[in-house]
């Protein structure tokens, strides 16, 4: 990941957009890409795209553009896209099933190794290749498999107690889809995805 590169958070959030545009360029046989094209994908001016990429080193030639393959390879290294990442999913409702079935995670080397739920009718099922296990096996699974990332897709009232269990078991990153702010110990990071808030913003 971008451990050796200090990036402002807004810049870091735009890098996957640049990478997605580069992948499209590669698919279409395009070898050079402009900052205008990259900025358009991320919704920022060309000057901002150039500034973002300048944090990564000297890339691009004025009046020419960026080498698509070179820049894509560097972004893969910075974003850790070449490193396989294991995660677990907690909550196998409609949202949880959609996340487990999402094929786009494979592009970023993210593998959901197991899903957990408390509903007896769901336990023992599989979502594609992902087994659904009982929640009481959560800590044992995390410790035995050395999993460090969890995707939380449970109702708000249960989210904090499960976050406490995840933190105690060794999870260090929680991708939280529950509409609640989580309290976690130092050393554990939480990334929130509040879908209702995003919808409200879009509606406005």
C-alpha cells in the first residue's frame, strides 16, 4: 500500500478512479493518456490530476501525457493491488449478499474468505464459493486464518458489539456499512459507507 508515500486523503481517494481509467485505456489499446482524461474520470480538473500524480513521482511529459502501462503499474504498487487481501463478511442480508457476490473485488485482489450470520436458515449455505458460518465461530476463524479485514453489513444495533469482537480477535480494518459510528481501540481503522447519507446527498 501507500505506506512509503504520504498522500492527502482526497488524493488517495481519487487514485482508484485514475487506475480505473487506465485499465479502460489498456483494454482499448491506448498507450498514452492525458491529465484531462484522468481528471474527467475522477471529476476534477486536469491540473488537480497532475498535482495528485506528482505525489507519486515524476510521471508524464508536458504536451504528451502519461504512459498508460507505466502509470498503471505504479498505481498498482502504491495501492497494493498486487498484494492479495483476505477479508470476512459479517451479515448475510440483502446488502451482505450483494457485497459477497460483487465480482469487482477480484480486480483489487480482495478475497472474502467467509461470511458470518446468526440466522440458522443461512448458516451452511454458500454465496458462490463463500461459506456462511455461525457467528459464534467468528473469533476462532479470524485467529486461525490471520484475517485482518472485516466487512460489516449488519443492523445498527448489533454493529458496535460485533466491532468489539472483531477488534479483540485481531481485525485491524473494518469496512462499515452499518449506519452507526463505531468506537474502536487504537490500531484499528474504520472506513464508513453510509448509503443513506450518500443517497440524501445525491438527492439534494
